[in-house]
C-alpha cells in the first residue's frame, strides 16, 4: 500500500478513536489494527472498531455531530465512517451475534499512534478471526502470522472453547499445534 494511503488510514483511526472516546460509549479497536497494536503485522485494507449493538445508533449520531460522514450500507451489522480519504468500519456484531457491552469491554487500554484507546483482547481477536473461517474464507495463511504474533497474549483454552463448533477453527488450531506455535490441548 502506498505510504499516503497508510497515513490516511492511521489518521482516520486516530480521529475516529478520539471522537468515540469523547462520546463516553464503550468501544474497542478490532481487526487488523488491533492485531498491529498488539505486535502483529500492519494491515493494508481498513480500520475497524467495535461498539455494542445497543450503542450503535448513539455512536453513529455522535460521530455525525462531531463532523464525520457516516453511511449505513446494506449490511445491518456495521456502519461506515468517512474522514478525509479514508473509511473506518464501526461494527456491532461479534462472531456472528450482536455485540454486547461485555464483549466490547474485553479490551485493554493501549497507546496506538499516540492515542490511548481500548484494544480488544488478543483472545477475543483470535476468537473473532477463527469464528469467521468457513468454506468461503478458509485462508489459514492470513491467520498464521496473527496467531504467531499474539500467541503469548492469548488464552488458548478459551479460544478452543469458544470456537469448538467451527471445524475450520479446529483445523487451524491443530495446525498451530503441529507447527509448535501453541501447546497441544
């Protein structure tokens, strides 16, 4: 990705995070930038935040009131925030279900690009990523660097429990065991 695009995404991340902090609503950085904030590879496509489903309308209203452009796409589980030349997704679904405040609050305050913000726990990030694996999105090569980078921050017992109904996640966890990234169950 060209440096200017990456700078635009980083600026959008900071601007939306600061605006969400001002709202007083619980939120968390998720997705690729949350992985990056925790020591993983920097993403190249977008910025994602999580809010509880019950707080989504208030979060969108606060962002609009603060001068940001908010768009509701056809999907009913997120809205998009545009700032300058970048787009940020504000998601209110977690692992296929409506996000709750308890999920959003499973985060740690981490300084990201000089802004302290809640970043979803490494365990929850892995649960989200593994729950999303299915026959249409089964590219383990995207998840392997994430698991390696975050492995010491993750409660793997909890990941196994919370992804136990997804056979693709079970296969990925088996691969991590075989590659000695994690200990066997």
